[in-house]
C-alpha cells in the first residue's frame, strides 16, 4: 500500500487477582462438566433459569431485544439485562465477580477483550468447531478466537464509513465521493478553503492531528489494516503480540500509513487541510464546514438529528487503488461467559440462542446496524444506506487493544511527536509498538 507515493513527499498485582483465581478454580470444575452438554443441548424448551446479562449497550434497545426473545422463546423468560456506563463497566464486573455476585454473561468489545481475557471462559473448539465459527460470522469477529477456544460469540458490529457533504462536493464540481485514497488526495485542494496565513476556513477531511479528530484511533487502525498490518495477533500459546510489519513482510507499510495520516495537518504539504486549532471533526461536519467525516455506522442517526438540514450521504471508506479487496475497521461486540459465572453451562446455552440467526435478525431490526452473521448479510437491504452498512460489515477488520485507555494515550503521543518534530514517523511508530507490547497483560 503506497500511501507515501500518493503525497509525493505492568502494573503491580490487582487486589482482586488472588480472590478471582480462587473463585475461578471452583467455577471451572463445574464448567468442565457442563462442556459435555454443549454439543448435545441447544436452545429449546429446557428452561435456562435466572440469568443476568451485563453490558454498555443502551437499556432501551436491549430491553426491546430481550422482550422479543422472551415472546418467542420461553427459555429466556428469566433473562435480565443491566446497563453500565462505559467508564465504570469493567471495574464493576471485576468487583462483582470478586464478591461472588457477578453476571452470568457479559457483553465485551474488541478493545477491552485482552484486559479481561483471563476472567473469561474460553469455549473449546471441541464444543464449537472453529470452522463453523468462521463460516458463520464476519471476519472482523475472528479476534474473539484464541488458540485455546472462543472467548466471545459475536453480537454486533459497527463499521467505520465515510460521511460526505453533498453540497460542498457539488460546489467544488465533484460528482461523487472518492473511492480511492489517491482520488481523495487530488480532491483536497478543490474542497479545502485555506487562507494565505494557513487558516482553514473549510476543511476537506479531518486527518493529521489527534485530539480534535473524532475517531482518530479508528482511522489510524483503518490505514494500517488496509496496509496489511495486523497491529496485534494471538501467539500459539495464547499471549498477544503487537505487530507493525505487514503480512507481505514490508516493514515500511506502517510508516507510510502514518506519514499519509499526518500529512493532512502539515502546512508545507499540498494536502494541508486540518490543524489543531479547529473544532472537533464531528462538530465541524455537523456545521457544514467539513467535506468528509470518517465515522461509525451507529453515528448516522445522531448526525441527522444534530443538523436536520445537513445534506450528506454515506459511502465505503476510500481504499488503496492496488488493494485486491476493500477493508474497513469495525468495532465488534460479543457475549462472553466469566469463569466465575454461577451457571456456565446455561450461560453458554443462552449465548447460542442470543447469537443464532433468528435472534440476530431481531437485533439488526432494533439497532439498524448490519448483522454479524454471514447468512443475514446475504439478504441485501432495499435502502441505499443499509447496503453501505452491509458491504462495510462484510469487509470489516478489527484488532485487539492491550488496554483502550492506555492505547489512546499512546496513539496521541505518537501523532504529537511526529507533528512537533520530536520524532520521525518511524521512530514514533517503533516507540508505539514497544509501548503497546509492554502494556499487554501477562497471560
């Protein structure tokens, strides 16, 4: 992926750790006995009993989903859901598990999976075939597959897409949004309004800085994944390895992606269109002063509500022209069973029902997000926006972050170091890789 060519230029032991290990040890004995049931017991008329589910998804949407399940399946009659604020969710889970009053099932995303992995019960592939998983769910969800088993079953996907202002494009004489990154580069001078003193009155695209670029980490992830850089991957022993070398063996692909990203905030570059003094990219797009905004599919409704008069549309994110297939980044959420769950067997049986085609169809209708199940993705929606969502989901990728809060700070430091000239792109990227590897939890 020739991004450069386009531009021409450990913490100490947690106090709960020991307690949790004792609790987990007791739970595993019951879990192993329950595994024999996984292949023979499906969701049917057998009651699952009282089961608690925790997560950060909106209570209203999850209540609608669970109520619909209860109407169709009696075995879910005692399933309950508790919504937690994202900033306190995982701390609450750890505290509750240590106190012996934790949930039976939790919702977890790709960004937090590694930090919580050792608290989760991996379902062995003898109980749910890995090939069946891969043929059932989109590729972005394969981050849940650890070498020793399945850490979570896919429930929801939120792909990164491109929102574009139709009025600004039309005024610039551009009929369609860019399909490729080199097209975007060519269109920046037509879309951007920059004064002689380098003040940006109208921006073409928000890239180059960190704090005022909404979804900056996701955009950088997108560029690396398109360049064939996995960012992180499982080792055979179940530990996580941070990788910034492309699958083709080219070590400069990750550097080229970073240089491409930062160029849009460099006043000396022809693609200069962004700087740290501007409002957040989301606010600027809503105000009608930003031509292209990279946001998640879940933002569509809120963008409409923020400015009902905003004339915008949505498309797949630009691709490298040499790419064999399109790629976008996505956040994925799945159901997982804590090792300390008081009912591991029933918890997994519930998950099988929560993630089958019928249940995921219900969630798709409620959330308006694309489905994670391949069979459902084959059923193309009739509306144009929905077709973009489905195509993006099918071509989405994800990666596992060691710790989302620390990762965010490290990404910010990398971009700031490059922008200030403290480090070159290669030096800053090497520092990022080493820092990410240091914060990977010891398995």
